[in-house]
C-alpha cells in the first residue's frame, strides 16, 4: 500500500466456507477468501496474507466475544443461549450465511480494523467486478445446489476457465475527523462508505 509499490503482484486466492469442515454448499455458512500476495518487498520470497469473509463486520465486538462465538458454533450454528446473549453477533451472522450463487460475486471484507502504518486504522474490502446475472439465471443456478453438493467449487472453476474472475481490493481508512463513525474498539460496528 506504499506510494512506490508495484502496480501488480502475483496472488494465490483460496475460497472457503467458514466452518473449516466439508459440508454441502447449500448449508448456511460464512464464505471466506484468503489472498497470499507474493513479492511484496525487496527481500526475496516475502509474502503477505489477507483474510476476509463475506461479512462487513467481525463476529464479536472484541476478541473475547469472538472466541465465545467460535466455541458456540463449533458443532453448527450457535444455540439459543448464545443467541439470546449476543443479538448483535446473530444479526451480523444472519446477513451472510445464505448460500450464494457464486463465490466470485460476493463482496468480502476484513471485518475488524488493521493498523496501517504507525497510527491509523483501516479495513479492507474485496469487491467483484460488475458481472451481474439476471434474476432467472440466479434462480436457475440456485436449483443446482439441491443436486450438487460442490456447486460453488464447480461454478468457480467454470467461471475461471470461461470468463475469468476479477476483484478490486480497496482500503477504507478510519475517519480521523469523526472517530465515532469508524470505531476500532467495537468490531461489530459497520464502517459505512
């Protein structure tokens, strides 16, 4: 993100579900992407890993609540006890767990802020290029979820080989004039653009 940085880098992208276990693609789950960016500095073999999900926020206002969420959801969706005690986490989860038509059409974000430089926070967003389908195509594609448990993997492979997949990586800096609009201590607060 330096001003003198290269205009392009080799990148390895890995798309995944949130559970970390093999489940049919029609199961409700968070979707994620990991980017390994190569050749980022003058030292040979230096890489940078960026991790994002299809949620605009993290699943906990802080590390402690995130750990509670992970414990509560290790065997499936969180139970009633967790849901009643953490309504903001549940609300953010419900926005992103429905099976998508394509992993290449989701927008991914860092959820929580990262330090950029010595004293400024940022969030990252990975947004797909405009590649919209009409409503009937989307409905037709959804029916494949019933028959094909690996629909998302197959759709992504087909898209890569025919149309290609392109995203824009962008940064949102914390608002230094109005810090309340981009808080860094509450990762459940969505930074609006």
